[in-house]
């Protein structure tokens, strides 16, 4: 099972390059085996073109390296805090993708302006607050995870599978590593659409609730009818 997870996480990291979500070494994907409590994550600062499945690092939920010769991603503590707080997720993706990062740097959430957004996120994609000087000093990456968790005290992480960390960039999650990458692709696309929409009409209002809720529910609600049975 662990070897399969390492392969899946490796492949998910390469998807970030394929879909233009990362350049250089900016980004990481992890996957969690809930049964063993072990997380697999990209090694820190390793070029995607040179990376292999054997380079993936296995850590426990205390952050201790269990397997691997390289240092895990510096964002490992952030991932761990999300896995602890969000019990149904099995994968996390963090990028600095252009359009989503622009919203994060502007410290504003991505408003739901159209049905493409509403198909995948139940409402705006939220932005966190800035970390305090004390939080940065005491454990920057750990507190990055905690500030996300704090934001989701008032939101449902299952219907809003992503967030913008103020001044930083997006984190997304899903049922596994590939699902978290898919949500990152969607987040970047709706961020791009929102930026273009706002540039065309700075006074645009959010999509009416009766339309946004219809689109989300027809794909994700108890009576969903989008797609095929068994998918």
C-alpha cells in the first residue's frame, strides 16, 4: 500500500507541471494512508524533471521521517495540520499558481461569478488572515496550517475544497492526491476567469444564489444527476 501511495503522490506532483500550476520547484502534493497514519510528500527543493518515486518522503503525523533519504517539503507541517483537522481528506496540493496567488496576495477571496465556479465550490473561495509575527516565529509552516483550519471553523471543508493563504498562495485538498490536484486545477481556472471578469466589469455582482446552489447540488448533492451512475 505504501509503495502504491508513493507512486500516486509522485505522479500527482508531475501533474502540477503538466497543467502549468508550478514552475521551478514551487509546489508540492502529499497523500495520506489513514490506516497507518503515514503521509507521503514531495522532497524539498527537488526539480520535478529529476524526481523519481523513490525520492518521495514518508513521514508520520508527528512530522518524523519514517522512510526516505531526502528532507520532506518545508510545507510538511502545514499538510499535517490539515490532515488532522479534516478527517475525510486523503490528499493535499499547494502551489503558487499565477491567478490564485494573485488573489492570495490581494488578500481577497475568489467570488463566485459564474457556473464554472459554482460547479465545484459552494460559494467563494476564502482567504485567510495574515499570520502574526509570533506565529511566524514560533512555527511558520505549522501555523500556516492552523490559520487555514481557523478559517474553516465557519466553513465546510468538504464543499469548499480549497483556500487562499493571505500573501502566500492556494492550498487544495481532496479524497486522494490526484483529487487534490484536480481541485487545484479548477481553482486556478476559476481564479483566472474571475480576474478577467472583474477587469471587464469591476461592478459585477456574485452569481445569484439560486443559480449557484443549483449548479453545485446537481453535481454534489444527494439528488445529483450530473455524470453517469457509478462514476
